């Protein structure tokens, strides 16, 4: 089973930190249960909002965004409609890790993973994913998530979402600085991400030792 980034324009598989280091290119690929597409999204919670003045003016950089860790707003440039999607519905049988900036062109997506039963801490999950940066496919990242429980994955997902959200404006204005901005906020928890960083750092294993 592969890790999947569920986008309304299609599905891409990628390693999380590899993407942060190279925000302009997403690794191509798909998986069986983890993939999602626009047809999957239509089965989830969706709601279309009218555009200002009825004009079909829609720019992905400004209207395609994550409302929170679990809610994706996607813009259709052809019609000017902005639609709300549930990441939980988009991920289908898998679990939503987080909603995040998928590339520095402004497109966002839901990150779908398969949790495990091992008790890796949030920091251990983070370290494992960092070690997967040079991996050629999503298999390495899959193993990291399979060693963490749903709660730990969601704790780290909140930090990742915060970093992407906090850097959204910079990623639009200075795409070349996008990956560095996100990485810095994840590592340091600076500014808006201090609480999320603290929660990840304080996450402890439930193993008896």
C-alpha cells in the first residue's frame, strides 16, 4: 500500500520531506487503497460557493487551500467555483494525515496514510520520515506511518498542516523560498506552530519501558 497525496486534479504519491525539499515537483505514482480522485471526492462532503459578482474569476494560488487539517477547498478555474471537500472522504479506506500545500503553484491536497499499531512517538515518526528523503518511492514513508498509531500520526499532521498554512503566502510570493519556510516551521515550531511543535515533542510512547 502506498502513501498518497489526494488532489482534485489527480493523485500523486510522494515522500513528505522529499516534497518539502523540492516543492515544485511531485513524484508520480498511485496506490491501490490510498489513491483518491475527483470522483471519490464527489462522494464526500462537498459544497459549492458562488463567486463574487457571479464572475468566473478563480486563481488556484488564492482559492485552492486547506481550511484546516481535514478540509480542502478546491478552485475550478474554468467555472470559478470553489468546492469544499472532506479529507476523510477523499482518503476513503485510509486515514487522513493532514491537508497541505502540494506544490508552490498554490495547489493543495489531502495526505492519505495507513496507520499501524506500534507506539512510535511523534518525534520518532518525524525522524523516520526525514530518513526517507532520498528514497526512490513511497515505500519508506509507508513503513514510517505503519509504525505509528493514528493519534501520533494526527499529532504530527497538525504540525505539518500548521507549517504549510503559515507559509502559504510566502509560497505564492516567493516560490523559491517555499520549501525552506515549511521546513523551518516544522523543525522550530516558530510563530503560529509553537503549540503543535510542543505537542509533538511531548508525545510519549505507551510502551511499558
